[in-house]
C-alpha cells in the first residue's frame, strides 16, 4: 500500500530541510542505511532527486525504513 501524495510531499520537504544538498543526503544514506551514492537518483533538480528517492522507497514498501533514520 503506497502513501498519499500529500504525505510524499511532506516527507520530501522534510528531507530537503534536513539534508539541503545531495551530498549531505548521500552521506546520511551511506551512514544510516548503507546505500551507496550510485543508488541515489541524480537529477539536476535536487527536489526531483529527493522525490525519486522517496517514491522508490514507497514503491518497494520500504518507506518506514527511510522515515526511521535517526
């Protein structure tokens, strides 16, 4: 079951606020989830990068994994 678009938007905005650059996001993902940089979407628009990452976790049923990162 996927989450609603409004929830996706809130998650994306929270990640952009917490990790304002792709580099900071990549570091967090590597440290906390062992996700390598090559597995992180790379778009010229950072908002799209974060959206694609959240959407990918949601589509795989793993949205809670990314939400529980501390």
